[in-house]
C-alpha cells in the first residue's frame, strides 16, 4: 500500500518544492512599470532577476520544453547542467549584443527558428540512445538563438541607463535560476527514480519527445504563417 502511494508522495513533494522556489520570487515582485531612471540599484537587481525568472517559469513554455528536451535524453544532473550552462553563456552573449544595439533581431525570423531548435532536440532524442559529445556545441548555438528571443522581453521593458550592466546580469541570472528549477523538478520527478530503468527510453524519452516535437512543429507553422 505504501509503495502505491509513493508516486503521489513524490508529486506532492515536487509541487511543494516548486512552491518554495516560486513564492519568494513572486512575493518580492518589483514592478518595472515606473520610470526606470528612478529605480535604485537594489530595485533594478531584484526587478530584473524576477523578470528573468518568470520569463522561464511560468511564462516561457517554449524555453521550458527546450530544457525538458535536453533533460529527458540523459536525466542525470551533471550532463544536463553542463548543457544548461552552455545555453546560458550563449544566450547571455546575444542578449547583451542586442541590448547594446549591436544586433537587431527580427522576431519574425527568430521565433520560428526557436521553435525549430526545440523540434530538432526532440527529433534527436528519438534517433539516438545516448547523449552525443557534440551536443553541448549544438546547445551553445541554440543558446545564441534563444538569446535573441530574450532580447524581445528586455526591449519591451527597457534597461535603465544608470544600471545597465546590473539589469542585464540580473535578468540572465533570473533566467538561469528558472532553468535550474526546471531541471531539478524534472530530476526529482523522473530522473532520480526512473532514469536507470531499462524501459526509460521507451516509456519516457519517446512519448515526451514526441509530445515536445509535435508542439514545436505546430509553433513553427504558426509563427511562420499565422503571426
């Protein structure tokens, strides 16, 4: 009887963990709809940290699916955290360039390519049985692309001139915290318990990747033809 209740207990524990992570961030909501030049550096750091985090959780479904696509193939923490780090370094580069006005991303081009990057990861999960060494380089390349997508968020909000660097760094840290939260939740729900099972590929990797790929394919079509 106790064994039958284990999955439910794990789910409740994971939801509790999510609440513990999210509530302090949401409770410290520092609105950025005021004059940015009047914000203190503390408000800038906390405000953009929150914006970066909430852009991933709960608002960034496409980025959530991308991270889950990376995780599901090899559900151990170390490999997926290395991939997440490469992704963060890459998106920080292009986000910084876009925020500084060096590059000007076109959403009509960037958004469909982001959807295609998610689709690519999902298809790769179906075609391989193990994490390939070159995947970190691929994730880095996709991170450059996703950084241009993040730039659209900051373009809507703006960046304070007196704390430009602090705001940019805080946003990136918030994004990273959101990604790590997704990874830890996925590991706690799935990887820790089932990642070594002989049926993991068939029962977890395949259905999850098919679902992610189907959503990404629809997003690609939608963003090309209906936006």
